[in-house]
């Protein structure tokens, strides 16, 4: 058995007895992908060249260049925001919710039709295993559009009273860990609520956002409703601070989230931040053992641990600590690390050299502080960015690896004696995004969940996402919720308020907000109905 | 059944080693109830995950041959005749008349009264120690319901062993199990095991059928699996094939976890046999993956893993022919048994 591209680590050395577990390579074909060698910015429905310095995006599993990507400078950001504003004023805010819903349904269906293509592109650009992009990222992204498509004509029920209004132009900045899925989390509710968007994908993972721009064209969305700007931190900064952006939505690190909050302080921009986490995964001694082990593995090694809500702190009841660690190690030795495009790969590549460096540095700190490190025995490919699944035992709550977000396949194991201690330790973090509880006793699960300060709590499972379920954090994990009705409300204002707190004297000069203008509905079968014209103050 | 019951159980070395010398119905019950529970959703998710492995080219070719060598080719019908059993044996000996490189199956599985016919038909190829040998497995203990007196069940076993059965597939008393009468189930398995002994002191292999479709919950399956192993079973088997659902991937996965844990605890390896409902190569490969990744590759041998199946063999042969010829054959290119 030979590896197709040198990155599969499961091939036995020559001469060694081959084993069934060295599954023959089963690579997903990249033939379905028609990538261009260069990608521009997607502004006003078209791809245009950016004015910043172009950069390349590479595949983290091979370090091979995938495409050259334009970078947006401040003038590009301005052009994109202007396009979004025009689209908001002229088309998107004037059509009925049902019409908006049709566009969103169309996008969702196109994502499903092109699912394989998106999955391959995502694994290529991000490094995550194809089985994950195929079974999780892409289907969930489509599900998000389907879900919010259904909301588009039901905004009266979003919890803000009758006739809530869109905010205007949303500036959205997303991370590299779930490039397409985070795009869906951001764009679907924004469009359903009637906003237009300018979205900046992460510098290392722009590919699926650019493919999504093609979907936007395919769906015939009015020009400017969705704009995609690629670039680095400066592009994101120019976007969120742009004076004509009404709503800022950011998912990423707490440090950058803080910076954004500071930069937009004093403006009337709405903001939702979904930031870091250091989730506790609490395993009680009556937990279903095999499923708990799976949940621990899924909690921290899913997506190479590049998950803000990853269960990176395992809190295990002391009387089963050794057994859990033994079983965990046995399970980790069966994980398959290698070529992200191989359908049998469980763990893919670390997204970037910089992230790999950070994971290595924090792991080194863990060892230096006295925690015991164990890494799954596996041959890592020579090219690309790789880190073996690693667990630290003997970790105490004061260790940096128990407090700081590693954002990689590194698990810290701590123990507790009583439910009370488990709760105290779980809450002993500046973060509060998610938590997991493993117990066969329903009353204990509910009682503990009640006291955990985390936005999402999973019981006897982990890392489960659904568009109907709101997601967001406590404390330094951010504010605002994405998903569900709450995620929709984050892109709406009550009928009376307006996106700008314009001085009263000027307010009279702008188009009144509350006037209702009859607009012919696109569907001749339905009677003309009143569609609100939103005051754009422009 | 109450926890205070202290009826001494029949001697069973494994149970005494694990539970202690004061083996009683009460201590057995406490032990079984103390096992970690099973989360049904998580178990199903893990099974789905294992089932999504993509087994291609060389791995697939190896898997197809391995599947054949793990099959208990089965006929368990009221209409079984000597002719039908001889035909089954012929198929077991020569699975693919057009390709003699095909491995033989592990065993033929028949009702007890057909053991003599099967033995005679196998001739020199009977028994795992013969070159290319095939075992004769007999279902016994009032299969499939198990609703008979212990005396009748033991006579059923003894008849099959006397007739030359290499393996006995017994059913547990699901009624007693569901009534909480674990001691009764345990004693019966111990007694059947004793009845498997031949005059030369060797034993016919004992497969214990849990009939998981009737036990209904995964917690029950887990307890019954431990119970069967503690009582001396060499194999735990999912189903008779007469009750739906028969073998499923999650239930087999759970039983593999039990034998893995038993090995972890004692160093001893117990076999697993999913039976009923596995009809395609694609499904069977999922089971191989589960065995290799959960229990370990060393379980992929006929003394530790079997498929109880009848139609599976021909589907595997068609897949095998596809690999060697490059195209799919029609069903008429494999023989019916």
C-alpha cells in the first residue's frame, strides 16, 4: 500500500507485516474543483482586483500554493461598504421577506448541490479531514441557510415586536477554523433580517468564501447584497471601523475581540462577538464510559482542536481518573492522522505555521510547569503543519495549559471529587463559551448545568450544532448569540429605533422611518402588501 | 428475584475469579447492575462513524476473503432436509466454483438433527484442524425460543455433541433474564457448557445467543454479554435470526466493547458473532472495521469472530469476481446452495 501524496501516515514501513488497519488510501478526488489561479475581491456582484498586496493561500497539509488572493485596502473596503449600502437602499430592504427567503433557499440548495466541491475546497484550504467537511461543515452551512430562509418572512416573531427593521450594512469578520460554516452563521441571519453584508474571511482560509461568492452570483442575488473582501487584519480593521457599517459581527480570538470593542466604542454600531473558550468537559463516575471517551475525543480532537467551544479541560471524577486516562490513550492510538483529503483520516493538519508554533509553545509551557505530557504515537507527514493528539495529566488549575486557549489538539486532564468541586473548577476560567457533562443521572446533569457559567452546555454529547439553537458565550467568550431566534434578533432593531442616533434636527430631514409604502409583491397571486421602506439615512 | 436471594450458583471459574468466591444470585446481580451504562445515541454515533470508513482496493480485496473465512454458513429452517444440508456443505467447501482461490467458510450451522448429515457430507474436511477444514455448528437448547425445561435443553446439546458438533450455539432464557432472574440464566449457561464436554474431556465451542432484539435495551445487552462470558461462553452471539431486529452494527459494537474490556480485565479473548440481517459485503466490511478498531485486529480470526449468514456469501463472491474480472457478474454466476 502506498500513499498517493506522501501525507498519509498509515502506511507501514517496508518489510513490516501489513495490517488491515493500514487501510488503502481512499482519497477524495480534487477533480470536482475548478479553482482559478487568482481570486479578486467580490464587490457589487463582481470579482475585482484589490488595491492591497496580494497574498497566496496554501494547503496546510502540503504547504503547496492553492491560489493567489487579492487583498483589500481601505479604499476597497469603502467601495464594498458603499455597494452594500446601495444594495440595502435600492433592493434588499425594499423586497418582501418572502422574496429574501427565496434567495436564501436558493443559496442553501446550491450549497447542497455543490457540497462535494465545497468539502474538497475546505479540506484543501483549511487542513481539516474531508469526512468532517463533508459530514459536518458543508451540511451545517446549508442547514443554516435553510433555517434562516424560513425566518425571512416571519420577522414579526423574532421577539422584537411587529415590523422589526434591519440594521443596514453588516461588517463581518470570521475565523479560519470553520471558514464556510462561520460564513453561513454570519450571512444567513443577516440577509434573512434584511441587512446587506461585507464579509472578510480569514487570511489563511479565503477559498470557500470566494466559492460562495460564485454561489451568490449563481443565485442571482442583487449586486452588492453580499460582498466578500479578502485580506489580513488591516482589512478587517478597516471594515469594522468603517463609519457606514451599522453592525459588526466577529468570531475569533478574545484579544482581537477586545480590540474591536475598543475601536468601535462610542459609535452606535451594534456588535456581537464570539470569542475564545476553555470549556470544561465534566465526567462523573456514573457516566456511560465508552460514549464518554468518544465525547472527550470528539470534544477536543474534532477539527484538530481548532474549535472555540472545544472541551479542552477534562474534569474527571478522581475515582475513575486512571481508568479514563488509560482508555483515552488506547482510543487515541487508533486515531488516523494524515492527508485531509483521505476519507479515512480522523485528524488533519494544523491550519498554519503560526498556529502550530503557538500550540508547540504552550505545550512546552505545560511540560515546564510540571504537567505530564503524552502524545499519541503516530508518524507525522514531513511536509505541512502537524501536531499529534496530546493529553496532559497532572494538570492543576493554575497551569497555563489549564487556563489559556491552546486552540489545538491538546487536552488538559484535571480531577475533582464532588459535583460542587466540579462546578467550581469548571467556572474557574475567564471564559464561558461551552461545557459538557457526562453522567447517567438526569437530575445531576440538570443540577450541574444550572450552575455552569457557559453559553452552551452539552449533556452526554459534545460539539453538536444546530441552526435552531443559539450559541454564544459568557464573560470573555463574547457577547450576543448566533443561531436560532436570538441569532436573528442580533440583526434586527425594533420598529421605533433606527440604526443611527442622528441628531433630532437632522432626523426630520431624512426619509421617515415608519412610513409604510405599498409595494407590489413579486408574486402576482398574492395581494399587494405593505412593505416597510427602511430609513437608510443616506 | 430479590437482592437478598443467596442461592448458590453452579461453579464457574470465571465468575468466581471476578466476583469472588461468595458467588450468589445477589452478588451476580449487583455486579451486572454495577456495570457502566450505555448511552444509546453515543453508541449509534460511534457505529455510524466506524461504518463510514472507506475500504478500497487492496484493503477491500483482503476484507472480502477475510469475510468468507469468518462465515458460519447457515440453514435453520423447518424445511431443512438431508439434501439441503448436503448442498450447503458443498457450497461451504467450494464457495465459488469458477474461482478455486476463494477461501472456505469457517463453519456450517444447522439444527442438531442435521449434524450427522453435515458431518458425513464434510468427510475429511470436517473440523478446524483438518486442512481447509470446516466446523459443524449446531443450534441447541430449544432454539430459537429457548422455552423448554433445562433437562430437554441439555439433552438437545448432548445429542448434537454426540453427533459430532464442533460448536454449539445456545440461546439464553430471555424470559428469565427480563424477569431479573440472572442466576437462572447463569446456571443454564454453566450447565450447557458442561454438556458440551466430550468423552475425551475436550469441549465443543459454546456460542451464547443473547437474542438482542428481545432484550431491547443496550444496557440489557451489555449485562447479558457479561453474564454469558462470566458463565463460561466462548462466544457471544447477537441473534437467532428469527427475531427482528437481528444483528445491528451498534449492538455488535457494544458486544465488541465488552470482549475488549474482558480482555483488558483478564487477558482472555472471547469471540463475537453477529448473526442475521448481514447480507451485503458493504455491511460486512463495516463489521470488520468495527472489530479491528474496537477489539483489535487479532479478533479477525475464525476462533474470535464469525458472521452468522446465508445470503452474505454470494454477495461477497460477486464482489470478489468484480475485483478479479473488473466487471460485475450477474447473480447467476454464483451458485445457490
